[in-house]
């Protein structure tokens, strides 16, 4: 851990980076329901008029900031947009993006780690049923991070494992459909 250093989350990643999307413009929207617990991929999107909420691009990490979604692991990396496309999502997301100290892929794996989630949960405020992360308190939290070369190596290993898990899940789904094919639809006569 020779090339590791202590740094605040705020200095490690951009929080809710500024993007341009005009109010009333139709764009892709990612609601909270499209994030699955502890999965990198986002399950889909809606087309809606932008009226507010965080904006993001491919590579950015979306982290739920409301209870129980944060505790349940709703964190994903955006990868379903066209090149240079800006989308928006639930106002209950924190968007994280790389800066000079970080890489997007490493940010995603850090954001879904117990270290990040415990710190974020510790920064929650509000009534018991509707607690939210105080982003300013989270930004001031310190973490120990490696240099960008080591970040890339770590993220590559974890990404390869995620790819294998995703492939195995698809194979399992295909096998289940072969063993138990869906029943034909009945006609109402």
C-alpha cells in the first residue's frame, strides 16, 4: 500500500457534476426502480421531459441516497447512453464521476463497497422512514485510495468477475427456460 494516500471523498470524485439539459427537453430518465441491488448494469430507462434531478453520462456511478435503497445496495454504473448523451434520474441519486485522482470504474466498485456504504449510511439525516445522505458530510469523509494505475488494475479484476457473473446468470436463465418453457397463452373463446 505504498502508493496509497488519504483523501476526502470530495477530492476523490466529482459529486453531481454539472451537465446541460434544458427543462422540458425529452431525454432518457433512469428511475430508482431500474437499479438492482449490487448489480453494475442498469435495467432500463424511460423517455421523459426533464424537469429536474441529477444529470449524468456514461461511466458515471449512480448511488441511492435514501433509505432503504442505499442500505440495500442500489448502486450502478451508467452504460446505456449514446456517445455524449446526457440523461437524468431520480432526485434520490448521488452521481459520482472521475476527476484527476480517480477512475470511473474504480469509483463504481468503491461506491458499492461496505466502506463507502457504511460511511454514507453514517451521514444519513431525517426521520426514520425517510433518511437521506447529507452529501456535504459524506464529501468530508476521508478514505485511503491507491494511485490510478492500481485503481485500474483493481477495477479490471472486479469488472472481469462481474462479466463472468453476468454471463453465468444469462446461461442459467436460458437453461431454466429450456427445462421449464413458458406456457402458451390461452385464448379466451
